[in-house]
């Protein structure tokens, strides 16, 4: 029987999460698209019309429904990390160049792939 092993990564670049309550969307939720990300093509600042806001991939927004709506479940939480931090990979989203990770405080959120160096699992 195989043993499932955690995949860890070392953070190689700083990332500061936005100072906002992250968006947590399900398909069909109304999304208010505000402006494009200055450094990440395809990402936009979006709000739920109440308290939540964050960066999200524009391809997850359906603009053909009258009012823009989420196409899929999505959470915009981003981890604030510094070089040398170690995180655990939960899920990789290669289409958007980011990984959903957990830090040593059990906080979870997105980290851009360019800020991660994956450790090779040892047998």
C-alpha cells in the first residue's frame, strides 16, 4: 500500500494578501468586476456587492448572463508570505499559475507559482 505524502514548497518571493475579506463564490453568484490587476494579465479586482472583494481570474466570470456571475466555486484568499517560509500544497491550479497552500499557522490561500520552489518528496 502506498503512503500519501505531503508536498511542501519553500517560498522564494514575498507576497502580500490584499487587506480585504476574501471573495467566496459559488456558480451563479453575482460578481462586480472593477479593474484589471496591474501585474497579472487575466486577473481582475472583483466584489460581491457586500463586504467581500479580491483578485480573481476573469475567465471564471460569465459576462453573458446580463449581470456578471461566477462560473465556478472560487475563493480569492491570498497568503501573505516571505522568502524562506515553508508551505504545504493543497491544490495546484496550473491554468492560473497559482497554488492553494497552507502555512505553518494553518492559514490557507493562493500563492503565485513564481514564488514557490517545490521540495522533491523523499521515499
